[in-house]
C-alpha cells in the first residue's frame, strides 16, 4: 500500500521530518521530529514540531508512533513535547540505542540514575520487527554502520532510511562515530538496494549541494544508478576506502554535544535544578 507522506524541512539543521499516514484510517506516525535549538542563546522553541501538530490537526490524523531512526548528533529530538500532545503515541527506536547509551554515558557523566538499557523509549525495535500504521504494514530494517542504533522504516512502498543514505548527489552517511563502521554501512545499504527499484526513499537530511533546493525523496533505482559514494555496482573495498578518507576530513557536527545527551534519553531535556533552570553538560576534551 502507498502511505501519504508529508515532509517538513528544518533549514537550520538540514533535517527532514515526516508525517506518514494511512489515507483509509487516518492513522499516522511522525518520523524524526526536530526541537528548535538556538545554540548561541541555548534557547529551545517548538516551531518545527508545531508544524507537524498543525498538519495532523488539519488532516484529522491519529498519531500512534513517534519514530526515531537513531540518536541524532546534528539536531535535538522534540519527541517528548509531541508525546504530551499525543499521549496515545509510542516513542520508538532501534534496540541498539542501549549500546550507544553505554558508549556515551561516560562522556556526559551519566550516573547510576540514568538507565543505559533504552528504557526511556516506549518501544525498542529489533531488525525484522513488524508493526502497522492503520492498514499499512511497516517493517523495521536494521541499518547499522553510521551508528549502532540506526534503523530504517519500510512503510508500504516507502523507505525512511535515516542517515544511511542522502540524496544521490550527496552520497552516504559518515562512519567515524563510536560503534560506526564503513564496511557495515556498505552491507546495510546493499540490503536497501535489494528492494524494488521503484521503492520511494525518504532521507533524513539534505543540505542542497551546489545551490539546488533541498530535496527529500528519491528511489532505490536512482540511488543504485547515481549515488556519488555507493552505486549498485560499487565494490565494498572501494567504498570503504572512499568513506574512510572522506570521514577523516569532516568536523564534528555543530550540535553533537547538546543533541546526544537529549536524544539518548528519547528527547527528554535535563531535569530542572534547584533554581528552576535546566543545564546541558559540555564535556571538555572528550570528543
């Protein structure tokens, strides 16, 4: 079946969020919602997420899922704010989030009061798990390589690939984070390339290279033919060498420190201190 897909672009981070719905039942899922974060002022707002709320209200949708493709390092998730508006929804991510939490707990000084078993999320998916959005079948595809917790969601004829693939003229995700690996990402993408060529592919980020307008939708066939890092016939060794050489030139994402300590905890902001203020931690010399 073919779900309706509404895409929302956050120009500050290049992130695409999606509202995916079954037109017959009006049941919906939201994928990768963004919390607006002004790093200079350390101020949070909800304009991006409000656009999702407005769309859901306008189309009279029933949101059952808040799906994260992984713990993002380039934007903060607004899943918890949305959960307050849709308390019947479930926040979900891949079960590999526990490994990512354990890797970063020492970086952020998480104590024993911060669980590293993924229990902050309402559902931890395993590769191959199936669920439904109304009458539309959905499948969880394990997508490690960029991070340990990456998953993709195949919903009807659409694949939401997270950060594994970008638009064909932008290539593929970096693999220099903890628990990342270029050869693993190669095999993940090969599993995507085994899907039908007309499968719609929706990416999580696009930065409009070479002056083109930001885009979010392509196909498996287009990726296999035109992806500048990994075509359908690219040998693994060639891809790994290219990916590792490129990764060595990349700076850390600008929002990695605030993003991870929020996203590892399902989008929950730090608790308020005694003076009523929330504080993020900036670990020195750890990244």
